[in-house]
C-alpha cells in the first residue's frame, strides 16, 4: 500500500481546477442526501447527522469470469470504490474533538497506514487517490482485481456525558482476501477526550476483568470450564494459551461493555472478529465510584 500513500500525496499536490469543481459537486450531493439525526433526549448538547460519501468507477470484466457469470455479480463486485458513512456530531467544543478523532481514524485505516499522511487529507482526496492507485496498478501489473474501501460508523451509546461509537471497515487492495477491522471509541462528551479502562475500573482490575472476559467467551461459544480455548467451538489460537486477556478495543452499550478482537488477533481469519459482551450486572463491582457518580450510571444491574 506504499503506492497508494504516494499516489495520495501526488493527488493532493496536483489537484486541477476541474477536479476541485467535481469534488465540490460530489460533496454537495452527499450533504443534501445525508440523514439528519435529531438531538437526543437527555443529551441536548450532543446531536449528530450522518456524512455519506462515495466515489467509484466500474472495472472491466476480469478474464476469469464468463460473460454470464459476470452479469450475475453484485454491484460492488463490479467496481473499485471508496465510501464512508459515519456520524458527525454537533454541540460545542467537545464535538469538534470527537469529530477530529473519528475522521483521523477513518482516513488512517482507509489509507492502510499507522498514521495519516502529514498533508491534510479528506474523504474526497483519499477516494481520488485510491482510484488513481488502482488504475496505476492495473496498468503496470495487469491486475484484474478492484480496490475497495468502505468505512461505516454507528452510535452505540449516547447518554449525558458518555458517547460510544463503532467504526466498521472493509479493506480490499487485491489479494487473497480483504480485511474487516472494527474500532471502538468511548468519549467524555463534556471534554471530547477518549476514556480508557483505567478511567472506568477500580485499580488492579486486570485479573478480575480477564476472568469475566473468559467466562463470557466460554458462555458465548458453548465451552465448559475444562475445554481448551482452541477447541473447535472457540477457534482460539495456540494450545499453550490458557486464557484471554482483555483488549483496549472496547465500547459501552445499554447492555454492558463490548470487547472486540479483530481478525488474526485471537482467531483465524475465517472466524472473523470476535465480539464479547459483559453485562453491567457482572461489571458493576469493578466500576469506580466516581465514574458511576460522574456519568450517573443507570444501566441495568
């Protein structure tokens, strides 16, 4: 994906006037078509709307498809595309920081980099760069595979003072298969800062949280306390690993805390991401008293 990043930088330096007009037109279409979300009851300072953008081009029929088979392929299979659909928040300075954090992640994962390029980028310029990179790859290597990026954000929790957002991505740049990473965020709505587990749980929570995660994993997969975690029902990597350790990829919901392990983190690609939900009734003894007081925790116990 180095070529994609280099293409992105070149596109940002060499955007023509006509390209600017095109991008403005695309932006206008998407804003008009965006779904407007009302401000949520009980949290009057934090509302959101959805920003939806897509740029795509059709791909020629690959040689490994017959004409009949090609006609049966779905729309997405027949094009290279870059699309995003995510919430944009309103309601004071905190929303600005939240939006910046979410967009930074979206553009980082969409360019397959640890950090976004230093040059300011946007969904529009990133989409143009992806298409240019696909066209260059096709010319130089003869690859018949499309490049495809889709990022979708959803609001898991929006309560006074607390916000949880989930970002699902699908990334395919030609190869055996794509990747489908999931990233979870928890924000303090008053400051816009992200919360970590140490902000939520009492000191030395590690062992107790790991125990809850392992219990929930076994419950979800029908494993007894005696079954190995790499039992066919569990699909966990490694015979020598006795337990799951918590991940910092977590979110809050009305039902409890969600922990997500992405593909290859604890299981094979074929298993997909692993999601573990721990109910509030089990987590309540681990929650800091000031966390419960500050955010007026009213979740079911």
